[in-house]
């Protein structure tokens, strides 16, 4: 039995049309399934929490964007007893990009139904002020998170999605955020032992997968099943250099520039002098200046197209 969690409003309503296409295939092939449709933010988390609280094994298919995957992961009561499939309908689709999953809905469904490869995946967790939030792809603090904050409330994204140009909104907003960006002093502590202080920090990306932000390969060597987070910190450089450096991250070449620091760790604590923007899988959270990120010991089964 397959359980589909469908975000009909993903990509400005694209999710609704994708589901209709998928449903035809399922019905024609007489495949047993249940479908739940999200109606508001965090609804997927509530649905999944109720489904998985029985302690039984489940195969859950997320139909939506990275935000839908994030909500599903946050609802898992027993992650190790769940197999997750994904049919991408969002603008960024970094989860699908990292696993090389098909973006065509029918092809993605066929891959799920055949299930040739099932990989173990780590789950990250952001914590601050006794609050916790899991992430599947990445969590960020600073410049990239500020972009996520503005994208969520931007009407431009809805407009560009209608013309299948939703990714451009990240470019426009990134440029606007850059104009008003002020780097802050930040101290990071890795695995409670190794500490680094940066006087002018622009962003710190804590990666479970290679890609974030719609195709930026912030962590070229990230492995989502190695029990560690891959950290990318961009610090101590002129603003113009930071802006010019960002496009090289599409190919993972940013790591060769001075001022870009990479680490692998199980936990990272971040303290900034001033509160900075946060995100988990592109979903914005309140400004904070003291957070921890951890790679949880429990892994999730994920249906992939090939071995990672």
C-alpha cells in the first residue's frame, strides 16, 4: 500500500495537475493507494505523524517541493520504519537533484513502483530555545536563509511560476538581499571540541545533501548516509567577491576560494553577535543568534534512481 501526501498548491497549483496525472496511472494499473491532500502549512506533518504513530512499516510518497519533504520528515514518528518516495513539483527540487530523481511525474512514479534502489538517509535537526525542527536537504543561517524568508512572501514567485520561471525569483531576491547585506561575527563549534570565529560571516550552510537553494552545490562531497553534516561557511571577504563567487557554487568550485571553509561533523553550534535568518529545507524560521544542528542517529529509507 502506497500513501501519497500531496501538496496541491506546490509551484502555484502545479501539484494539483501533477496528482491528476499520477492518479490516472495508479487507477489504470489497479495499484492500491491512499492519498492525503495538504490544506495549510505543517498539515503534512500532522498527517504523517498520525499515520506513523502505529509503529508499523509505511511507504510514503511526497508529491510537492522540498518544503513538502521537510514537513513529511518532521512528522515521522519512527523514521527507520518508513520508506520515502518523492515526486517533485516544486521550484527548487534539491532533494530530487541530489538523488538524480526524474522530474517528469510519470517517470518519477514508475521509479517508485519499481523500487530498484532504496538508500539509507540521515536526518538533520535544528534546535534553538527548546524548539526543534528536522531537515532532509539542508539548513542555513545568514544570507541564504534571508533569501528564503523573502521568497516565501514574494508575489514575484507566484507570477514567475506561471511562466515556469520560478527559479529566477531566487536570483532577483538574492541581488536585493546582497545590497543590504551586513556580515556579522560568528563563532562555530564542531562536535563540541573544535571552534572557529569569523569576524565577517555571510552564511553558514549545514548540508545533508550536495545541493541547496535551487541547484547550488554548497557541499560537493556531501553524503546523506555517512552520519555527518557537511558545513560550508562563506566569510571574511569583500561583498563584491562574495557575490561573484556564488555562481561558481553551481559547479561546487566555490570551495577553492579563500574565505570559503568546509567541515564535516555530527553536530555544530553557531553563535552570532546579532540574530540571523534561519531556514530548514528552504522553509524560513525566526531570527536567532544561538542554534545547534545535529545529524540524528536514526536513518530513513529513501527510494532512489541509483546508488548515491
